C-alpha cells in the first residue's frame, strides 16, 4: 500500500477541519420572495454572528434596503462578504442612503490583519453621498 494517498487524505481532512466555515443568509425586506428569509434587513445579515470567520454569502431579494445606523446601509469591516442576486427572481435591489443620518450607502473598512474581500453584484445605490 502506498503512503502517498493516505498522506493526501490526511492533509485534505486536516485542511477541511481547519478552514473557516462559511455562512449563507437569505435577506428579503418584505418576506415575499424568501418567506423563510433569515433577515429582513441587509445590515443585520452583514453584522450577524459568524464565529468561525468564514465568508458570509448573502442572497438578496428585490426590495429597498436602508440603514439602521448613522454609519451607512452597508458597513463592512474586516469581513469576507459576497452579496448575490438570484437572477431568477426579477426586481431591483436598492440600497437607499436616505435612510441613514450619514447618507452613506456603503462603508468598507479594513484594518491590518483583517480580511476584506467583498463582492457585490446587481445592486442599485440611490440617495447616497459619495
């Protein structure tokens, strides 16, 4: 019996066991498209607990998403976040900065040693200060 396949299997298991776990959230402002959505507010989904530190994947239903703070609608700091749009569900996904006191739609910050890989696709930003 060769030791190479056994070693490769052990390394694969070790890598899988130590890789940060990813989480997936479904967000729907009115629960019309995703009645069982995890969140109705995009900010809550981004800020949700992810103790393992893996990528947060968010499937966003059509709707208007505003902020809950003075910082901005999306304040992503030191996280790996993918915000995705299911093209099978038609409709616009709007980030509305008028619903924050700052008027900011998106705030991205990263500090030394923190992850900051963000992917956003298919969103419309309105009433957002540059």
